[in-house]
C-alpha cells in the first residue's frame, strides 16, 4: 500500500529533477512513508524525459508520462 502519490507536471526541468527526487525521497524516508512519484513531461524540449527514464530505472517508486506537446 502506498501512503503518498505525488503527481508532478513539468516542462523543461531536466536540471532540477534529480534534486527534486532526492528531496522527496529523503523526506518520505525520514518520516517512514511509502510513496510514488509520477512525473508528467508536458512536451519538454530539453532532456527531461531522459532524466525521468534514468530516475525510473534506478528507483521503482518513479513513474513517467510523456506528452508530445504542451
């Protein structure tokens, strides 16, 4: 059972995604919450989708949805 689901829409946020995930993970781990993070890429032109994929591969709590355009 998941205690918390976070849905995070984003556009061109490649640089901030690893830090955001690390912050969410640290907080949830500290308070003992199970969680999932659903990143929604709203047509990014940077490497946001690539970063989401890397985070997903390393962390089972990460999911991603990609829209082709904003």
